[in-house]
C-alpha cells in the first residue's frame, strides 16, 4: 500500500512512499504540489547500504509537460529511505523515472512516478513570482516572472548550530522579515573560525558528518537544518547557502584541502538534492581563493550537478574576478573585504566599481563588510553609508551583518575563538543599523529603482546620485563635520522638467518636504539640512 513517510509529514511538502521489497520496478504514485513549491517523494530501498554516500548514486529523470528533461539528484534520508525533492513553475503533469547506480536494486532503479503541478494562490513572493535570477540588464536581480528583487541580506553564518535554538531562529526570522530583509547568508558545512569537526558545528541532531572526508553523513543533522531552511523560504526569505568556509581553519589547511575535493563534491551533491528545489542561492565557499584549494573545480561541479541552475557566487577575499582565476561559472560578484571602518568601506567601494567595469557584465554587491558592533565598532552610520553609497553607485543590493548574529552568540558562549566580542545574537538583533537599512530599501522600492542609473555628474564630489533623468533623482549626502547644515548643489537639471524635493532621514525614515525645485541655469541649491548628519535628498517629477 501507499503510506506517508513519518519523518516529513510535519512540513509543507507532499510525501509518498513507494511499494518496497519487490523484485520489479515500482510506481511511486501521484504527488500534487503548487508551482514553485516543493514536492517530496520518499522511496524505500530493499537494500541497506553500509556507506550510502559512497556505495550509491540515485537520480530521478523528470520529464516536464513541455517535454524538457532534468536530472534531479536524490539524497539518503536515513535507514533505507531515499528522497526526491522537486519543484517547477510549469503547470501540468511531470513524470519521473529513477536511475540507480545499483541497477539490481529494483526498489530504487526504474521507479516511476508523477508530480502534478498546479497554480500557486498564496502571497509568498518566492512562490508567487518565483526564485531569483539575474535580470536582463545583467546588473540587478529579478524573480522568474521579471519582478525586480532588491537584495537585502543578513549574515547568519552559524545560524544552523544548536546555540541558535529553534525558537530563537523563528524570532530572528520574524524580526528580519518585518524590517524588510529578503535573503539570509547561512553556512551549511565547515564554519569560519572553527577547527574541522569541532563540536560547535552540532545542531539538535548532532554533527553533519561523522568523518572528516564527509563520507558518512548524519541525516538527523540535516532534518533539523531542513526545518530552518524551509522556515526562511516560508517567510519569503531566500536562503543563501554556503557550502563551507575556505580559508585555513584548525590544522593550518583550508577546509577543502582537509576534506578533499571528492568529499566536498559529496557534500554539495547532498545540498543540491536537499535544497536545490527551494528558491536558494549557492555560495560555493567563504573566503575562497586559489591558494586555498580547487574551489573553481568545485564550483564547476556544482553547476553541472544543480538541475535548477540557481544563482551561484563565491565569497571572495579580494577581487571577485581574480581571487579565483577561473570564475566563469559564477552569476554575480560578491565582495567581502573585512571590518575596519571607513577604510574597509572605501576599499570595498573601489573593488565594486572594478567589478562593474569588468567583462562579462554581472551584478555585484557587498557580501560582507563592517559588521555592526564588531569589536565594538562600525555602528549605524557606517551601515547607512555602505548601503546608500553602494546601491546608488550600481550595486544590486547589500548584505548587512551584526555582531552576535553572524556567530550565533549566546551568553557564555560567543561561538568563536578567539573572541571578537561578547555581544549575543539577541543584543545584535536590536542594533539600529538593521532597521535603518530596511527603511532605505522601503524608500527605494517606492520607485522604479531597477531602472536607476548612476549619475555622479549630478552632484558634487563626495555625494552619490542615481535615478532616471526627467523622472526621479535620489542623492546621498554623507555625514560631514558637526555644526554643518549646508545643503548641496544638484546639477544638470532638465529645463523643461519641474521637480519637488524632500529630505529623507536614513536613520528614522522621517521626511522633510522642501517644496518645488527652483533651478538656476540647470542647478538646484538645496536648502539647509534639517540637522547636521547624513541625508538622502529625493527629487521627484512634479505631478501635473
């Protein structure tokens, strides 16, 4: 008979278990699912394998209603259970047939099934509009249906460990969703600042792998990781899954060298099988470069293994076009340059501009810089300056980070050695920068921001400007010395266009209307600032 698999009925997916222990290939039955959501089919093997990751390779070849085929990796779920996770935006009947490296196992090889995909009727943007991809202009991100996606990510590198409880994870997710974050960068593999196989890796299910070469997986770990990844997706937040940290950890060698390329390939196949059907983004490695192992070869393997072709990047400790000599398989550039205040900001800005000028064109953004409160530095003004200066200069979005959160710190255990600071994640959650960046994103989304182009010629040196000529101009005036209320001069105004202006406080979201813009020879001298701080000046075409 057909039965539901007890390990997976607690979540959103439909689950069907096949008829087992037969000498003939079996039918897995019918699974129904809405577009972009995940159907899960569980098969039961007639053979228990001693080393499932080594002994067996299992795929499902799916044929869509339009005739296109995809090869979907399946994963071992413990015991004799193997799972297929599948999603699609193509409405209709999808059929599949399993292919197993052990062709004598008729309960896994040649099994056939059907997934019926219907229209999605909810409000989750990741299901309503689809996973994100590179937009047509090669500078921004968009959902599958073309809806623009302004990347605002938070950094939860160690968010799958047990220091971050399930209750805490839900609380942090709700906070970030309310503030406007739509992506979370999270490591599922070796963590930064930790030795290989360190007990701090554990979640409620234990360690992810039981051997350093990742030949023995612990399904219980991934069951608890599943719950968190699914929770982010259900909240409309894109999981940016990091396969592991690149630079040398305990032992003096990078994790890729310690695990081995074959072990990391097993790891990434497992991640693709588990999470590829979700609207994820892949980050091949953190602080990855040629000196730390064959990361380019691993990235190439990931691209070949992932049937969904999710966006792929790497976290580059330097220029993202040169840290790995072969970076042709990456979809966008992620810059990650440290935490030393405005010096870091300026170096990150230069690398970002270099990325904009590189060929081929790709979206670029800051993926890690100047965590708020890191070693009691980089507080809210630094966060605002990065967000506004980077995005108005052409970045596809921005990634924020806060002390306490990225290392899942709790009272008595900061989760890092050596200790940078003792801020807990609950304290870091309330740092003001996170709310202020959300306010900035909310303002930009009131306009056709994806059509903005950078216009440094509109403003004086030290300011940042972008917009659409004749329609909208958004200008960021960084903080100057105290007691300085002086406005700025906006240049190149169109003689036949009437604008209205307002100052936007990037710290609080308050607006200070300035009325109509009076230009003199194509210039507008903005009024005195409402207070001596950084400000955003917005010029909108006046309604007739």
